[in-house]
C-alpha cells in the first residue's frame, strides 16, 4: 500500500525552477486521495502562464510512474498576490498590478502592454488593462474599441471588455476634451486616481498599466496610490534609448518598486523572403542589460510590419496563431513567472 508520506516525499524532490522551492512546501499539491493503487490530487500552479508548467507537470507524472501508482491529476492555477497589504483597500480584488514603462515614447510600450494582456488572458488568467497615457491614449484603437462607458449600480464605471480583457482608457470617455494636451500634473494625477478608485475592476489576476513615457507625474501618482507588484521596462536596442529607459527604471527602484524585467522591442528584423536576421539598431548585450537594470531580459521582439498592421486594425498580433503571437506568449509567460517570484518574496517578507 502506498502512503501519503511516500507520495509527498517523492513530490518534495521536485523544485519549481524559478521559485527554487519544492512544490509540496509551495502548497501546490491539494486534495490528495489514495485508494489502493489509485492516487488522485490537484496540482495547483502559481500562474496559468508559468513558463515551466508543462515541465513541472511532466516531472510529477514521472515521479508517480516511478512509484508505480495510477495517477488521476487535476491541474489548476491560482495566481499569487504580489502586493503588500493595502490599508485603503483600493483595488482589493486585484492580485497583481504590472506597470509597463519606457524612457522614450514610440518604443512600443502600448504595443507591449496590449499584447502582454492578450498573452496572459490567452493562458486563462483574469486580466485588466489600464491606459494611463492621458495625453495620448492609444489602447482603444489598438483593440478596436469605440468610446462609451456606463456605470454600475454603485456609480462605479464598468470597464469595456474585449478578448476577455477589461479595458479602461481616457480614449473611452464619451466626450474627449480638445485641449487634452495642456492638462497639467494635478489633473493627470486626479484622472489616474479615478481610474483606480472609481472603476469597477472586479477580480483580476493581473492589471496591466500602460504608463506614459518618461518619469513624470503618472508613475509617481500610480506608485503613491496603489501597491504595484513591479514594472516591465520597454526599450529599443540603441544605447541612447537604453540609457533613458534606465533612468525610468531607477526612478521606480527609488520608489521601492521591483523591476520585473526588460523587454527589447524592435530588436531585430527577419527578412520574410530569406529569413535573414538584421540587427537594424545594433545588438544590446543581454549581460549588460541584466547588470544595468538588475533584472532579466524577458523578451526580444522583432521589428515587423504585421505588428503595425494588426495594431492599426484593432487586432493585437498576440491573438493569432503565428510566430509573432508566440513571441508575445513567451514574453507573457516570462513576465508571469517573474511576477510569481516577486509575489513569493513579498509574502515571505510579510510573514517574517
Ligand atoms: N516590434 C514592432 N515592429 C514594428 N512596429 C512596431 C513594433 N512595436 C511597435 N510598433 C509600432 O510602433 C509605433 C509605436 O508603438 P507604440 O506601442 O504606440 O509605442 P509607445 O506606446 O511606446 O509610444 C506603432 O505604430 C506600433 O504599431
Ligand atoms: Mg503608447
């Protein structure tokens, strides 16, 4: 007869490659039932978008096979909370807030934010997308959304929903002011606070926030209003762009916000005819990026006309089943994996 101890001991030898902890102490094994030689349990992963999910699953199957039992395994995922305790209870149903920032404008920050949201949503996570770029809201266009918002019975704004993603943007407000360009700091702060407090976001695993470029009022307001899990920094490979991105990253670090990772966009060009790869803007050394930013490179995204076309048509490239979609799916998985690591560290810190 196989015992609970034997099962747990076998499973204890399996480490989550990223969290560096065994799956039993992580509480990933649930509802264990043993009936003779039949073993039944649920494997609860830390995010549906974890890059190592299939690896862990396979290892569990191998271990159970070695023990010679019949395994009936259910696989679920419960995203961990990566936010410190929030006294104000703003966004209490949101487990992780991921800010997407850049130094310069035009590096593809909004493109990354949208496709990251799509990638995470495709994996089964509950995702929201907040366009905090008040001056130049581009998210609605990229998702094919038109202005129009309604309120719920408590007077809170209901975000628009598309591709399973809850979206809020200044560009969805019915009457857009023509002089949006002259709005100043305090007004921008006010609007961002409203986006967080007066919008009914409901339950979310990840709220992605597309910040305006640079180190202005928006990131400060965001950081002062809600606990952020971390920030994804988007840059292009040129040294100048990278240096400005680094400035933005340093500002977040000063605010005590972890850097989830760096995304190098417009990284290279693959010729559609001969598949030759050209590094149009040069090659940034990965090791240098890691050293400078103190965070991993979570993705290199190629320069591709399809990304522009799809975006202009309101259909993000990550939706399709193409190589480009796969690039973004990988980025989403890497980000989700890093967010799990940060969440675990944060929870350990809270417990200590
Ligand atoms: N990898 C890419 N390949 C080709 N075009 C891209 C890529 N990433 C972004 N773009 C295009 O570059 C422009 C700027 O991107 P956007 O996401 O709006 O930048 P940001 O939000 O940083 O200002 C858009 O037209 C977008 O479609
Ligand atoms: Mg943008």
